[in-house]
C-alpha cells in the first residue's frame, strides 16, 4: 500500500522523537542550547589532518571492509587494553560501528528475544528503552543510588525479580546523572548476569571525561570476558560527526551483531575511519586535552552559576564532603527543579524556562520515571553559550 493506506509495523508504534529533540522544536530562535550532549571544543588537530589527507588524495573512495579498516580495529584494541589494564584484545573481540548507537542497535537486535525483558537504568539514556521496544521486548528500569551511582544490590534484586532477562545495560559515567560505578559494583553485576545468562552491555562513552578521579570500567573491574563494553570517538575524542564507535568483548556475542551491523550500514565512512584511527593513535594527548576542556566547563559553571552547582551537589549527596564536588565525570549537571515545582510538572517547567528565558534543557522524566523533578543541563557546548545559558537559568533554580 502507498500513502495514507500504508501500515506501520507494530514494533515502531508508540515510538516518538526523543525529548531532547522535542525540546528544540518550537524553541525561540535566540535560545541557548544547554540540552544537546555533544562536545563544544574544536575537533583535535590529528583528525583534521587525517581528513585533509583524504581530501587531497586522487583516485577512488571505496567502501571500507565490513569489519572496518584493520588499522582502526588494531587502534581500538590497543587503547582498550591500555585503558583497562588488560591484554590487547584480538581483532575478533572488536566490532567497529557507525557510532556507539549502531553498536547498541546491533547488539539489541542480535540478543534481545521477542517478549523478553531488558534491564535499563532509571533514569537512563533514552535510546535503551526505545531499542527494547523495537525488539518487541519489555524495558524494566532498575534504580540507581544517590547521584546516579551504580547500586549493584538494587540491580541484582531487579534482575532476580524479572523473568526472562535477555540483556542488561550499564551506563557509567551515566547519562543523564553523571553517576559513576565502583569496581566492586561492576564485578558484582557481572557475576550476577553470568549466573542468569543475561548479556551485559556496558556503555562507557563518557568514561574518559573525568575530573579528579578516573571512574572504573567493566573490563578493568571484572576482566575482559565480563560482557561487552562500548566506546566512541563522539565524546572524549571530540568528534561526534565522524560517527565511529565500537564494541569490545566475547567474539561469540559480537558475531551475530556484526551480521546486523553489516546489514544496516556495511561499515563507517572511510574518511571517518581514517580520522578515528588518528585520534586513537594520539589517545594520550587527545584525552588529556579533552579532560582539560571538561574541567574548564565545570569551573565555568561554578563561576557563572554557583548556586546551581551547589544545589546539584546537595542533591547528589556530595555537599560538604571534602573533594567530592571536585570529582566529576562527564559534562552533565543533574539539576533539581525548584522545591515549589511538583515532579509531575518537570516538563512544563522546562518549557516555561525555555520560552521565557530562552535557554533549553532536558526534563529529567524524559530519561525515566525516576528522573522526574530534575533537569539535565549540558555543560559540553561552547563556553560563551554556557556562561550565558547558565546565567539565564540560574534565577529559576537557585532560589
């Protein structure tokens, strides 16, 4: 059928654009965007140079190999091993994808059975629940600890209470809360998932954006066979537009996901692979510079809106603890709404702020029921926008 008589697949029914995108629709033209979570610092020079080299070459621009360029796979493996203190993984343990989002889609498609349950953090990144829905599975939220940290006991209790769990998603440092996971908590969850036969996916795209103390990671804490770890050049490497990500883990779990990814998109774009390889080969300097950019943004928030930062720190339980507020991960401020705003009115409040003071944030309930009563404020963008945007937001939330 064509036109109005076309049928929509049941698995798509009920899906809608994310709240992050919806907040941008209808925003005043001069609104400052503190909603979108992407780095606002310049693309590192090594990536620019790699792209310039590609543009200067004569000849064809072929498809990349389905498994991506061997030098990129090798660079991912080397960096993953170094950052986690484990032996360098073999090529069969690395799946390069068109961004970590494509890795998630491929892994969900390969391992989530129709009618099964997927455990996702609440609050958590909006795509996890959407992907479960597309697989005709049920997303069940598990609670996080204060400040969004991983509460292993709560997750394991949720796992034990749910029937037919096919996949469990971790995301630390977390989007939207910035909460981290201890090594002990990660190891505990890995053991529980292995016992239940549930595939464990740890989304660690924000892990190298830290100030004060480096967060733990799944493979560092529980060994290279403990689930699948996702990474990307989009966040810490400052290159979201390249659309290059990866998954590292058990070859048997990656094999069916590779087939899905190949059916989706063959491989990431060739020029992007070249630039991503350059970024990974320069990881030490690129990541150090990225953390400097993140530290400057948190310092800017402290100067531009100290009341907002204090309110967020109090809510995450770090106020008054020596050094706690200095140890941060990612670039999201998880900000409580004013006390006189009911959690159920979080989205309405965010829209009022947007339309009245011309600054866009994301209502926390977009990330799950437990996010009601909070706004996600991105500190990642250009510094001038950040200073101006926080100045506009402060009068609403500092009181």
